[in-house]
């Protein structure tokens, strides 16, 4: 191709010098909410002890409102919206961006929120394998009108490394487990409080308990396609999500704003410690 | 339930007086981009000739960055992000909101962007039936671990009414046709320019031509679940999308900013004329 327009990022190979803008990227962190990914970039900037002012950390994708993107040092922070289709558009264009920018040895981590199963709200789940609604470690990709099944395995060493990192943070509840990815927040996750609901409380609990027995510790909406695409493109990938509730107890998220904010910062804290360790910037506190 | 928290809209039955805030809503317009839905609300406000200043049209969901919502008179304008899961979360919470607010006789219209098949870029497609990647008029909803098939038929009378409305706008290219809804923008829509591509240009064209023969005139990523959920909940629903390119010619969206903006305003213009007609505010111009 003469020119590659990354439409949903509002970037392109003719309009932007991608190697200059992104050539030094080593860590990409992605998450659903634009505000959260901006907060992570600002937090990371402080943690890296960088000299430029934080007012320089501007949304690189400001020309579009589909996604937000921030960069501080070797760390890129990008929002991906909610659900498999939304994150997959972003990943296609991000992977092309990393290729055009000639980045190498990139680690990509999804930091998100999720519903827990049988674990205390506020726990951070580091995913070993992403599974679908049927507890299978696979992602079904429709290509033209064929269905192709892709593996959703994540980097086991990276998951272990993150888990070891978590142990060094005081009072940090973390565990390794399977993460279930669904296409729907209500009926697909067994919630009784959606606009539509055709099953009983008993059926819901039976499903969630079977998920627990299959090794699932949390539920979110992006991990399978994230694992599949990163795996196929040779990116070292991890998924780290905090749980906002225990789905065996309830369906609604009733946390106060402050508790919600504190929970959402937990994956950010873990990843910032991990990145600092990888960069040789040891955390003096822990 | 004692309280219903519409988490992703940052609204709730205890914290907000939903009948007072939304009781008069008769038209709900939804679209992917927050900026576009804000622009539509401001445009609609002007078209309705309402007296309050447009500075009063604020994002009702400002407490969250998942969706944006604006209200002017009886018209609600909401963003839904990209893809089936993202719009389905919004629809669950919107439908509960309309119920709590005791709204009746509500018409809901998705105004979006899409890729055309065999029609000129800039054409506005009014959907008669939403179809899946296999050209079938159905939506597969995973409920717990069961797959349930739902109808994706839309209101035929409403589609006809919108088409008649379009004929009264000078130089307005509109047509009625099937709309295909996919889970992926790249591999799922036969694009050759994604980060992953495993098929030839011939296979792509064969697929898109078969779609055309099946009656498909445009491709987007939300219409099947939108039609299925609105149908089940008794909402009169329509999908009106402008096409940004002809997929038989190309994969990349290379329109200039100004042309893109003009195309995006076409569904807005049609819907504003339709709403004014329904409200008895005849458009003097046409």
C-alpha cells in the first residue's frame, strides 16, 4: 500500500511520522474507559520520573472520538471501548501502527474492570487463559462467511511475573485464574436485572458455579479476541482486571465512587511496578 | 428491585427523578460517536425552534465516559460506541430508563456510518432487515451457555415513511435495503488491509458480491442486536446509515474531513425532517 490510513485512530503513514512518534514504545496498556487510560498515563508519567510536564501528555487521537491514546516515555496508553468488536478494531490499527513504527519487543497488557466469581470484590485477577461463554479457551472469528477458531492462550511467564510483582505490594489481593469473555453484559453474563431476562436465579447460579468449577474467576468482554490477536501477531500479552463485585452475591455495581476509583487504580499500580522493574527503575517503597 | 442503578449511564432510580427527566421523550436517536450525537442534539434543538439556549444541552451521562446522552424537547440523542456488545449494554439500560420514566409511543432510530456495497458513497441506506455475516435475518444471543436465535426485522412502515421523507429533500440519495451487521471491521467485512488477512482479493469480492445478490446494500456493526432488542421490547425501530465508501472499490476510508462531515449530516437531516413532520412542525423549505 502506498498509504495506510488508521481510520479509527486518526493517524496515517503519510500524515504522521510513525517511527518518530512511536518507535521507542515498549509497553502498551489498553483499557475500556478513556478517562481511566488518561489517568494511567499521568500516573505512569509520575512513576517514571520523567522531566517533561504532564501537560504535554495529550490525546494523540484527538481528531477522532472513537479511541483515546496517550504516550509517556516507552509506555502507550489506549482506550478500547467495550466489547470484542470495539477492541478488535483498535487492535488491528494498533498492531499496524507498531509495525509501521518499527517497534520491537513490545509487551501489551489489558487493564480492566470485571465481575468476579467466588472472590472478594477488589481482587485483581491475572488471566492465565481467556475462555468463551462455554468455558472453552478459544475465540471464534468470522472471516467472510467462515468461522475460524483461534487459541486464546496468554503468556504464562508474563502472568507469573506479574503475580510475583503483586506479592511485593502490601495488602494487594491478586490471583491467577481463567477469565471468561462474553458478548453481552446482561443476559450473556447471567444477570437478572437487564431489560430482558428469561432465566431463573437458580439457572444463573448454576451457570456461574459451573464457570467457577471450570477455573473462571472473573468475567469481562474483551479478553478472548485480545489474546487471540496478540498471540497471532507475536505480541507478549497479559490481562489484569480488578473485580467490582462477586456475581455469586449480586448483579448490580453499588460501590461508592471512591471505592470504585480505588479498585480501578489497583491494576494500574501493579502494571506501573512491573514496568518500572523491567526498566530497571526499582521501586524503593516496596 | 428497591433501586435500579443504570451503571453505564451513571443514572439510577434513587438518585434521579427519571419520570421528570425523561417522561416526555418520544424519539430516541442513537449512533456510535459521542461528538456526532452531540452535534445531532444541537441541530435538532435548532430545528425544533426551542427557546432555551443550546448551552443548556449538556451530557446527561457526564459522570461516566462509557456513553454520552443529550436531550432537547422530546428527542433523546445517545452514543453507543462500536459493535454489538457496546450498543447492547446501552440498549438494556436505555430500555429500563424508558420504562422507569413511564415513556410511551417511543420511536428509536440508529443513525450511523457504514460501508456500502455497489452504491455511491454518500448514499443513505434505510434498513428493511438487518442480516448477519451469513446474510440471515437473525441475531444469535448467548444466554448463559445457550444460543438463542432472535428475529432482526424492523418496522417496515417506519422504513417506508422515512424513505418518503427522504424524497422531499433535494439531491438526497437514499434507498431501502438490507444491512449486514458484523462483529469485526477488518476480517469480518472482507477487508484486505487489517493487521491479519488470510484471504485473497478474489475471495473478498466474491463474498461482497454474494452479499449484494442477497439484498445487502451496506455493512455496519450494530443493526442486528438493535433490531432484535427493540423488537422484543416493543419499540418502533429504524436504522438509517450513510455509506462512506463502496466496498467493491476499496477498503480504506479516504474521504476528506469536510466530505466526511457532510455525509455524516445526511442521516441527521433526514431524521430531523421526519421528527418535525411527526410533531406537526412542517418544514417550510422542502
